[in-house]
C-alpha cells in the first residue's frame, strides 16, 4: 500500500482501510464491506447490524424496516407493508396472509380474524353491519312497532367485557335482543375517551309488548348496570338511545309531516326530555332552509318525500332520521341503563305518533303542535305513559349541559 495514502477507520469495526474501500452512509459514517448493507428500498448504505431481511423483497436498513414493514407474530418473519397483513382480533397482533389462511379463523359475526374461536362473538357481539330479518313481537292494529338501540360502555378488560356479553346472552333470547359493535362507543372525535362497549339492539315490538312483556330485559339492564358496571347516561363517550318506529304505523305522508313538526317545533323541550344537546349525532337544524332574501323557514319536504327507490334527500345524523326505508329513527335521546329511562323514550315516541295521528289542519292552525298541548296529552294519558309523565315536571329545571336532574 503506498505510504502517501491516509487510512480511514471503519465506523463499525474500527479497522483502518483505504478510503476507496469504504462507503459513506447518509448519517456520515464510513463503513467497510463487512459492516455495511445496501438497502433494497431506499437504495442507501447503512450499518449491517441495524438491517433486516424482508421476505420476498431483500434487505432493508433500520429506517425502512421500522417504517415500511410489519412483523408476523405467527411465523416470525418480516414483510413489506405492501404485503397483506391482518389483525388477529383476540390477540391484538398482525399475521401475514399465509398464516391467516393456514392458522386463523375468520369470524363471520364480527368480521375479524381470530386465533381459535372468537371469544368476543361466542356471547353474541355482532358486527356493526349486521342487520337480520326483523322478528316482530306482539301485535298492533296500526302496525306500529318500536325497535331499540342502546349504546353502553362496559370495560377494556376482555374478561369483564366477555362476562357482560355472556350475561346478556344467557338472559335474553336472540330472536328478541342481540348485541352489536359500534366504533363510536368509548370514543369522541376519533379519540379513545372511555372503555369498550356494545350496542344492545332489539327486534321490533308493539307498544304493549314493551310495557307488559319485557320485564326480563329490564332486569338484564339493571344487572348490567349494577353487576357489570355498564354506563350509558354517565358514560365518558356520547352514548345514546335510538328508537326506530315502523313507517307502516303512520297513516301517510301528512301524518309523518305532523309528527316531524311536533319534534322540530319543540326542539328545546325535546332536548330537555332527551337529556342532551347532541348536534353532531342528532342535529335539529337539518329542516331549516332560506328564502332568496336569506330568511329562514322550516321545511320537511326532504324528510317526508321519498323517490321511487325509497330514498330522500336528508341527513342520517338528524334528530329524526328518515333515510331508512322501513323505519323512522329518533336519534336525540341520551343513553341510559335505567329501565324507566328507556321506557320513557319509547312512551314519548308512541305518544308523539298517536297524538299527531288524527290532528286536522284546523288543529294545527289552532297551535296544537305546541309543546303545552302535547304535554297535556301525556298528562291526560298518564296511565299509558307513566314514565314519560314522571319526567315532565323536571323539564323546566333541566340544564341540557348538566341534565342529572332527570335521573334517567
């Protein structure tokens, strides 16, 4: 080796080399052939000790390995993030495509891969998209049926969560009550703020079935609250109750129009009764339009009128969602696991339908869609609507932002 060449130390092994035998990394380190690798992704040199082999691709440097690969917990191989990977739901890890095909189980109910049987769905928690054929309970001459969706938080502890699921499954027949996933439970604005939970959903039932034949459900709700710490009214996320009302139970478009007018013309008291002001999930502003002179007016045309495909031009996240083909959905109630609170919402829904059923144009002009008239109707029929009746005296004192007074 010529005497006039200054040797340079390898940053990896500290051996001195001719500079021509070394390469410089992006961090400025100089490495010999034994201490370096060439990254097949970013096409840069890096320390060999930081590198890793990526299946089917080649060698990645530390930066590319950390940011553009995933590790399969089943076969212990590393794959490019362009390769297919799937979460193993009951383990919280990711497996490659081959391992999922050979060793995982696809759960049709919750639409996830699991290792072994799906513990989550053995008790009946179904996917959000699950929509069974309705099984009607009770009978109604007017074909008026009500369906319940009740969101509640349970626990992030899988054993406690499964225990609550099993509790419901053991007590409630699946042709009456079932559980579904809902990503909004436990989260606000895509941030996790509360524990994991589920949505308790009923098949449609007549009003009399709800009031006279549902004691087992009410006992189950009490048990969820007292034994499994289920929370809905005082949940950390914005849990709600949604009541579905069968469209067939309305006399026609005019009846639906009067029903909607009763809800939206009494926004303040509806929110107080509901126990929340939730514009994000149940807005009351979707019926307001403006004239050419920018004067606001209330219109229910989009909410009542459906095209030949059963679709109308309105929002799903409305106080009253009219997008569904077979039901009208009340979305503005705050959730509760108190049976009296749930019954109060169903009673209010029934009262609103029946109160507006036979109102005439003259009645509407007289002002009978104002809250005082409707409130009087509930008071006169307090035997039919005992839970809604009990809530009425509290409304004038309710602060929507602090509605604990309702004790729902």
